[in-house]
C-alpha cells in the first residue's frame, strides 16, 4: 500500500484546496498518472500517482483544505482483483510507516520545557506559516523542547480535518436573500482558492498602501515602425514574435534605474532598495490573474524577454506555472489594452510599490510641429505607494518610460 500525500508546494505556501479527483476509489492507476488537482494561493498543481495499482480510500474529499504532507489517499499495490491479497502480503512494508507514530507516543509524558526556552528557527518558521502555536505542541526534544518533527506531526494532524480558509472579516460579505423568483435563476459557485487570494490581497493593498495613480500618454509611432520593419526577421532568428512587452519592460528597467524608489518596498520602519530588476507580467487566465516574473531584465535582451513572456503566458493558461516563477518580483506591468481597455487605475501587487498599466493603442489627432497629425497613442497609468514614492518621482518615472518608447534608440544606447 502506498500513501498519496500533499507535496511541498513552494516557499510560504503551506496549504491547498482539493480541486477534484481524476480517479475514484477502485480505479486502476499507472505510475505518474495525475490523480488529484490541488489549488493553492498561486497555482493549480496535479499530484501524480507515486506507484501503480488500484486507488484505495480517498481521505481528502473535493473542496477540503489540506496542509503540506497531509494524507490524501492510498494506492493498493497490484490490479483490482489482487488488491486485497496485495494489501495482506505487504505487512512488512506497512510496518515501517505504522511504527513511526508510536515513536512520538512518549511525548505527552515528556518534561515541559522551561517557559523561556527559545524555539529553534525551523520551529518558529513552521509555526508562523501554519498558524499553529508551538507552545501547544507536545515536545519530544531535550527537556521537552518542540522539534521540527513535532511541528510537522502537529501540522499533519491538523490537516486531517478540513481547515477553513483565513479571511479578514472585511472580505466576508453576506448578501440579502433574493426573491424566490430570482433565486431560482441564480447559480452559486464556490470561489477557488486563487480567486479568494486575489480578492484578499487586492483589498489588503487598498487598506494598507497610500495608493495613488498618475497618467501620461505615449506616441507609439516609432516603436510600431521598428516592430513592423523587423518583426519577420526577428521571428525567423529568435523563434518568437516581436511584441510590445519587450520594449515596455526595457523602458521600465531604464526608468527604475533612474528612480530607484519605484523599485523599493517597505519593511517595517525600513525601506528596501533593490538593485535588481525582476519584472512581473500580469497574465489573465480562466482561473484568474497570475503574475509570472521575468528575472534580471537588466541583463536580458528584448528577444530574451519576449521569449520568457511568451513561455510564461502559454504555461499560465495551461496551469503549468511553478510557484517560484511567481515570486520575488520588484515591479509589475499589466496590459489591459489587449482586452480593449482605454484607461484604468491598476492596483499594486504587494509588497511592490509600483505597477504600470498599458492600454489600447488608439489613433488620435495630435499637434506635431504646429500641425495636426493622426498618431497611434496609448495612455499609461502608474499606480504607486505614496508612502515610498513622492509625486515628483512618480511623474518623472512615467516621463522616462514615455521618452524611451518614443525614441527606442535610447533603449539600445542605455540613455
């Protein structure tokens, strides 16, 4: 018999919700065949079968919340007909896992640790991530101290029962009941973990940051000329289409170098200035908005950035992004223009202090050299945290982005 457990989900992710089981009890399964879909705060993960056999009891049902390491179900070795003999013939294998819990049995009788005994860093980290108070966990270490193993066992025990998703009271809305005639035509669907997380994080930003948005507009004539001139050659050489995101990303990096406050974040009473440029690119999927991060954009060419963005976009829509690919961003770009948005005020991607909103390119009459000309124009929006960034810095940042895009040679010459 083989146990199916929740795998390590990535940094700072300690629990997931069961999305759906692809198999039901009694079905035959092959090694590495997807068994169950887990929804985390950031991505959806498929858990493969650790061995071949027959799916036995399903412990965690659809919709339940489980922690890392929690038992999801079991696979009985062998085919359906041989499931019982296989289970009976494997007591030796099962003996080792079964013997593990008794090892911790003396813990309740263990001597209580001194009240001021310091907790190990690993214990403090697990306690903070899981929300389990280490002082309530029986310790099996020296003098009754709580060990990392004790914390993991406590987390697994807590995971055996459905865990309610933590939400601030302000995020919980109770609506008045609809009239019977309307209620019959309504459909109630439970929010996914990703959607709940998006709602919670965006509201947290509005409640925490002193958020403000400043606007400008950019004449896209030169970038569009450059793109039209080289897009075929670019695609033949690099195997990727030449879009606008590469130009915008490079323009943002240049502006971040000039105005470092936009690349900073608050940590308590300190400001952290980041001398690296990891740019998040917002991607809309049918599950919700995700923000994969293109790292070290100051060291990447436009071609490398375009390839990364295309790959992230494809994998985001297929639900194949890894958690660590959506962490560590220092600034975010979001493009509502692909959906037809003419102007918007994007919300910050915490803990970042700035986000740039791109919009639809629209031909408008502009005064150029004293004459009215039709130019392809785009509104730009920079939402920023006024606690970190002054208005002068925000406006200057947006002007730098505008200048780079209206004269793309500045990107090549690092001006």
